[in-house]
């Protein structure tokens, strides 16, 4: 045992309790100013770190306390900022919606391209029934349409890349939510209360085209309109 | 020199059905009517082992078996290893082209492509027509 330990300034010696009391007092001050860290948690963390500190509780040790306090404040502030970004909404609403919309684009462009190709194939058949000059003209135009329809493959591949990127973001957000779950839950309750108080009914009606599985047919709309008569 | 056999079976491989249709139609315009289709490398490989083809035109980016994997399987198969193989793909980085060349690709077309490019590449692979 060295002299410093036996001198009672080590945290495991006689001054451990006053230090702990001082730390808790400071953390309580933080809590009173709106910080949400549980002082017991941070105390436990500090104790764990201090358990590895040897020698006198000098100015260096006190500085360490201050640094850890600052770190605690920084973490709390970061958590609050992350919560404000609403990662739960990003994961549960925005990302799935974006993915669905992109997949709908791929489906719609594929369907349209097939319709175009079908129509152009019919035109191409006519090319065999007319004179050579006209036939050449028709075939040339038809070829240009075939070439232009390349776009569906290219845009489809690009959109697939975006969907893959969104899925990666979803995984990261999931990890974030797992780390800050409680914070998010508290914020969600507050947010829903605020949203309920300020709901804009007209804005909520502007959602753009419905996804194919949610879309309502013209017949359904006509039936609905007729039901008002 | 023997002329080009317009009746030779050609296998077109792409996971986009619209692209299969476009390539089939362009080949038809060029006089090639004996065209089969496959939507990924593994289906294509089975077709190649079941029937004798004169040419493969394949996309790269497909699952579960990519065009590059298909090419490697073709080159590793004694009965298929001299089959002309054209890659038609949006993968335009030089490392892709190098990898395809090292795997034994016969020619390489970048998407989007036009009918003239397809004809030029076909001519380079199977001869003037």
C-alpha cells in the first residue's frame, strides 16, 4: 500500500462518502435545471471510473469529476436533440411510406412501359402491310420507342438502390431507438398531445396518389358520390 | 466464310421483363426470331444446359445468380465454354468491364443502348449480317 491510499484521500478510503454526497448534490442541481439524467446512474458510472483511480484526490481528480459532469450534460442534450428528430416516426411512418411509394413507381412504370411496347408492337405489324418507304418510316419510329423504353430498366435499378439505402437507414434508426427508447417514448406522448391540439384537417387530406393496394377505383368513387344523392 | 445463321437460338437473360421484350423486339427487327428468355442466371444456366444456343445476351445485376456468375459458370462448363456471351448492363465502371473481360465475356453493351449499338456488337461477335 502506498502512502496516498493510507492517507485517506483515496475514494475507497474515508473521503468516499463526502465525495459521493458532493457528486449527488451537483447532479441534483442539474436535474433541478431540467436535465433528465438519473443521478444514481451517473453516480454509479463515476464510482466505477473512480474505482480505477489511484493516488490522491487532487485537482486532477476534481477536474475529472467536472469533465464527467459535463459529459453527462452533453449526453442528455444529445438525447434530447435525437428525440426531437423523431426517429420513431422516421422508422414507423416516413421510411415505410417512402419505400412503398418508390416500389409503386417501379410497378407503375413497368406497367406503362408494357402498354407502350404492346401498342408499338401492333404498329410494327402494320409496317409489313404498307409500301416499303412507309414501312421503313414506321420501323424507324418503332425502334426509337424501343430504345426509349430502356428507361424503365434504368430507373428501376436506380430506385432499387434508393430502397436499399432506405432499408439501411431503417436499420440504423432501429439501433438508435433501441439505445434511447425511453426518451423517445416520453417525447412521443408529448408530441401526440401537441399534434392533437393543432391538427390541420385540410392538410391531412393532401396525400398524393394512393398506393396500389389502397387505391379506390373510379367505380367506388362514383358509388360514393351517388350515395349523396 | 459462312453467313450468319438467323435461326440460331439466342438466350436473352434479364430480370426486367420489359428489357427482355425490348431486346427480343430489336433482335426480331434484325432478323433473329429464335429467341428464348430467362429472368436470372440460374434459370439461364439450366436452359443453356438443356438446349444448344448460338449466343447469350445477359444483364449483370440479377438475383440469385448474377450475369457475371452465369458467365463464369458458362466458361467453366466444357460444353458451353466457347459460347458467345454479350453482357448488356448499366454497370459501366471500368472495374466491371475488367471483371467481365477476365471472366471471358465476348462483348459488353452499356444500358441504355440503341439498336445501332446492338447491331454493331452482334456483328463483332457473330459476324457481318
